[in-house]
């Protein structure tokens, strides 16, 4: 077995889980980040308002996504990068809800990814006052990074997971989950939003 997975991070335009405006991805093979990708996303119609609080967090504005691919257009690119990997995200419930809700908003089939949460793994691995991504990443030995940049966050999540596996003495994400007593979950589909005439 080998420590293979894809770490993922979404940024959103507003409080709607469907409002994905950026994604970052980091592919891990044999316990090393071997490939990364990131791009901006035009949020689905009806979920495309940019709230000042979100812009203040990630710096992405409406003009930045004006010519970006739509959710539907970028979904194939995302799934091509991640393949059949288990996805790992820091606070995975949020990122998996973005996948589910954006697909529901656009009528796309949501890929039924299996996933792990690096917050849950971190709680079982490190003794910290807070499990916010920058603090956990520092404990895992990561270099300082631009928090809320989707790619930087995905790479940090990957490095945290690699460090958790190293400390646990395992080299497979399923073995890591079992060792730490956390669940490899699977995305459940959301009902597709239907326009009311």
C-alpha cells in the first residue's frame, strides 16, 4: 500500500455552500505531494454574489472570476485531477458540502467521493489549543503559507495528513483513518435545485 490521496480546498463567494469561486488541489503519491492545480470558478447563478466578508478573507472579487470557467465547466477538470482518490480537506464537511451544493445548483451529478477530514486527524495527532489550519500546519512542520489561498491551503492539508501518517507509522489513508479512529466518509448527493416557473 502507499499513502495516496488528493487534498482539496474551496473558497466561496458568500455564505452559500454552492458559491465556489476557487479550488486548490494537491495530489499525493507515496507520501509526497507530486502535483498541484488551482483555478478560479464562476459561482453558479443565484449563488454568485460576493459578500464583503468573504472577499476580505480570500481577496477574490467578481472581476477575478468574470472569465473563469463555470462550476459545470470546471467539474470535469476537478474529477480528472482527483481521479478515484480519497479526498482530504481541513474541515472536510465544508468542502464536501461545496461539491454537493454546487452540483445541486447546476444540476450536475455530484461525484461520490470518499473523504477524510484533516481536522479530525489533527485532533487525534496533536495537542493544540486550536486546530485552525495555520496552527496545525506549523505543528506538522510546514512552512508559513498564504492562508485562504485555495492552493496553499490544499498543500498544507496534504502535508498535515502526511505528517499524521508518519507519526502513526502507517502508509495508507484507510490505515491512517483506522489507526486514528476516524471515518472515511462518502459524499451523499443533494437534491438538485429546480427552477420554479
